[in-house]
C-alpha cells in the first residue's frame, strides 16, 4: 500500500482524508497529545485493520474520538453528571472518559468490555477531520504496538509507512504523552492512565479520585488490569531502560562506576555535558510539561543512536510528571535503580565526628576516612606530592622525599591564595581516591556510604554526597574533649577551635544535625539513619 502524506492540511486535503476514513480506510491524524491512527468507529472491518497495522493485541480497546458533545450520546448508555462536569471543564482536551457502552459501538472497538472510552481532542486538524467525516473515529496511538507513541508525522511514517492509507502532518504534538484516562463506570471515579489533565485538576471537579495501582506499580501475574493497555510493555526503545532515582550527583556516581560501551543517558536540560556518557535531555527538571512534550521523541532517538542501555534521571511524579513517570516505568519494564546514599559527615573539632562515624559503621555503613585519604594521596613519589613541591618548594620534602607536614602547613596556611592552591592540588586527588575506595569496598550488604571529612564543605567531594550530616556540641564541651584527648594547652586548643568556621556555618549547610551532648542520646540522634 502506498501511504499518502498530507502536508498542506488545506480544505481539500482534509476532505480527502475524511473521505478515506468514511470509506473504511486508515488515516493517522495529529492530536494535541500524540498522533492517532484513526478508523471509522462504526466500521468493524476498518477497526480490525487498525489492530493489524499496529500489531496491537486484539484485546486492547480503543478510544473513540468525537468533535461535538452531542456525538457522545449514541456511543454510551449513560452520561452521568460527573462525566458532564468533566466534559465541561476539560473538553476539548487531553482527557478520555470510560463510560457504559451502547450496542452501536462494535465489539471490535472494546473487545469483551461493557464500556467504551471517549475523548474530544482539541487539535484543530483532528476536530476538522472528525467533523468532515461526520462519524466518530476510533483511534489508538499511531505507533507500532510497544514502541513510543508518535509525536510527529515522521514518527508515524517510520512505524507505519506502507501499512496505512494516509498520514496527516499537523506538526509536533503539544502535550506529547497520551490523554489522561479516567473511568466513571466505577463507584468512585478512578484514574487509569495519567496524562495532560492532572489528578488535582480531576479532583477539583469530582472530589476524590482513586488512582489505579497499575499507574505506578507492576501488576502481579494473573491480575487483570482495569485498563487492558496497562499490562503491556510499552513506549520502549530497543535499549534496556533503567530509571535512576536520586540526585544528579548520585546519577553521575552510578554512571562512573557502571558505564559500559553502548550506554547512554536521558537527563534534564543543561546536564548533558556533566554526564560522562552520550546523553539526550528531555526538558527542564522543574518544567514537567516540557518533559512530557519531549519524552517520546527522545526515547525514539535512542534507537537511531543504537543505544544498548539507557539510564534515565527520574522525573518528579507531581502533576503532569505522573504521566511522564508512568510512561518511563513502562519503558523501563519497572526497572528502577535507587542509588547508594552517600552521606558527608563533618563537624567542628571536638564535636565527636569520629564517634559518630564509628557508630554508623556499626550500623552497616561503609566509612570513607578523609584523613586516610588525605595521607594516601601525598605518599612518597605520588604525583600530588610532586605537584606540591613544584608549587611550594622542594623544602617541604625531607631527604627521603617524604612530606614534612609542618613545612607544608606553614607555607600553605600563610595566605588565602596559598591555601587555595593547596586545595586545588590535593582535593581532586582525595576525591578520586575516595571514589575508588568506595568502588572497591562497597557491597550489597552496606546500608550506604559515609564520607567522614573535616573540610568537606571546602572540597569537591561534597558534590557526590546526597546529604550532609553535621555533628554539633557546645564550645565548652568541645574544648574539654580536645584537652583530654590531644594533650594540648588550653590556648593551643582554643586556637584550633577559632581557626575553624563557626557553628552557624556548619548548621546552615547541614541536612541532618546530630547533637552529641547531654541531654541528647547519640544512638537516638542516629536512629533514622
Ligand atoms: O491521547 C490519546 O489518548 C491518544 C490519542 C490518539 O487520542 N490515544 C491513545 O490510544 O493513547 P491508545 O489506544 O494508545 O490507548 C488507549 C488506552 C489503552 O491503555 C486502553 O487499554 C485504554 O485506553 N482503554 C480504551 N478503552 C478502554 C475501556 N473501555 N476500558 C478501560 N480502558 C480502556
Ligand atoms: Mg498506545
């Protein structure tokens, strides 16, 4: 079959497309959500051909599209008040309602069901074609079954060229994911598929709406879904897709340690260059509409790029994000990676950071000791030591080429500029050492990682930390601890305390504050970790 491609979308082209539909042909049409593969909803043969062209399982029912409200009455046996209120609020638009089906709707449209799905799209071309055809149009998304829904005419052509009569090119779809599907055939209205109309919007009209468990969880074997479409793996590129929860930092950490040939990432705008494997972005992190708009187009690109595995930054599941998350879960066949939590652990001198580190180690965390790391990177003959002696003079080394710490400290803490120089040489090496240490030592029994480092807020290792734990104690208490521990004079101990940033500085940067002083109980302070 030669698939016609209508690009002008003028009256004569749309009339021709409508004629084809009336005569039982299949035409892909643009809607505001995704492209639909339309057929005359009253023509059994035409509807059957849709299943064939898409390779769609024949038990997966279709949505019937109308252009005027009165067109719903022949399709349903009941149009309850709640449905009317929804239509009033959201039609035309990306909302599909499931209602009791009339006998006029052929069984092929909704096999084995007593209900029918109806939607009034807002796209002007879709509306015009329905109007010109003068019949409701049954239309699933115009993709090969299982692949991401098409949001451009080119996507449709890639999937269905030669299998359908025509494609009407109406440009990029605005919403980008399929309509919200809600059933009003149950006691309490129930969301079956999230989309452009959000749960909040539905509840603003209906009051409470149930969310079907299949929206965000995998159905157990043998459980029949409320919406047959929800049981299929869907929206998927050829690559294995993994959703990765957590921050960009933990995402990068995962990629750093896991990446193989053929791995790619799907991330948010602006993150592409930060991620060390080829990456595509799907919108702004805080603009959920932009993510919905781009998601399917980007998923399709991974096929062109021959990706083997795709790691996806998990989107927010608020508002329209629920629709995006729902599609990604299916693209990933529910493979969600929760990356290792990495805590930074710090505090002023004498606050009891090491004690806390010890307790967290007993709780099952892998502890990275910042002092050990700092010493390891300046071992005799190390590149860092070489750089330091170039920067600060070879008299920081003794005759054997070992670092004389006091000599380095004297020079490096003389001016702010010198201190920064020291940090710029040592910190990247300490970070790399720590990451390598984690990779070598972390196993599945660990609860997470704790990086114990006094100067963590100064260091670039903090970008790997999901959260910062700050241990606090009053100054008097800290002084007493230093005195009994380090055998310093009171003056020397005070100097050490005053050389550090004040308590406020630490508190402002803390995600978790641990109070290590009476009357608080340290194990209780750490209870949630
Ligand atoms: O935005 C959309 O809804 C697009 C455009 C073309 O309108 N259409 C679309 O159709 O996404 P399709 O067939 O890809 O998805 C329809 C979904 C399927 O998950 C199907 O199982 C469900 O709606 N559905 C259809 N009729 C149903 C019914 N009577 N009861 C429960 N679920 C139904
Ligand atoms: Mg579909």
